[in-house]
């Protein structure tokens, strides 16, 4: 099966089985999503969602957050991975948003990446989820799953994977395709032991058809 046909199958499958795929982070406005995404780096969405309700009670707006010191912020995110670094990022990005962006969350990747703690992946998530722009955020799940399935070939970095994915997925599908891949990686195509027996796309999965089947015949 060539890659074009594989993409077609994947789009048809997830359009049917997960048509409303979206972020599992809980948020009410652009400010809350940005904070949640920054906190989610190398941390589970579940843990972030447990932390943000109290955080947003203390800092309901970016203006309030901009007034806090990293030390104060740390006390509210200590259960999150890398709280020291993230408390500094949140303090810095809040101050920059207030000062340079009139307290508005930037709506483009270039401006978002100027903010402390916001890399390309985070920026892509924000513009995709908030502004429905055709951006593909490649985290560890997306990077792993897209390579296993065969959607990407010889991609050595997230940016290389991103370029391949956006070149094959139709533009209007890209934002949703990110959620398809990340959720598939989170619940089915696990890193150490993928649940191939529960997967609905083994028919077109390169990993399954070249490795799993081969291992089964050798037993």
C-alpha cells in the first residue's frame, strides 16, 4: 500500500470512529488553554486538569498571572512535572502577553513562539485548537504513531514529521488529524506495548504488517 492510500484509509476510519476528536485539556478561554498546554509538556493531561481549576481560581486572567512571582506560581503547580521551569515560563509569558500583546493571546505561530516556554509544538496546538488553523503539533505520541503506521518515513525530528503530515493530510483535516493521532497513541498505540488486538487500522499499519505479523508466524 502506498502512502496516499494509507492516508485515505486513516482519514476515512477516524472520520467514522472519532469524528469529534478534540483536546482533552479542560479550558474555558484562550488564556486557560495556553497555560494548560504549557503545563502539559512532559506531563499527562489528567494531571494538568487536576491542577488548573485551583490555579485559575488564583490567577483568573493573564493580568493577574503577570503580577505573580515564579515562587508564588510554583506553589500552585508543584504537582506538575518540572514546576521550577514552568513557574518561570508562566511568569515570563504572562508579563510579555500583557506588555507586548495588549493582554491578548497571539493567534499565530511566530508570535506565540516568542513567549517563554512556548515551542513550536505548543504554538501549533494553540493555533489549531483555538483558531482552527491547519497546524500539526507533533508530540511524542504523534511522532511515534505516525512513524509506526507509515504516515511518516525516516522522519528524524518532530519538524520533519510535521512537514510530511501536513503535506499529505488535506488542509481542512490537519487540525483534527492531530487529535486522531495523539488519542490513538494515548489509548491504543502505546509506546511499550501497543494494543494491536484492539486497533482498527492494522490493515494499513506498517508496523503491524511488517513486525507483529512476522513475530506471530515465528511462534
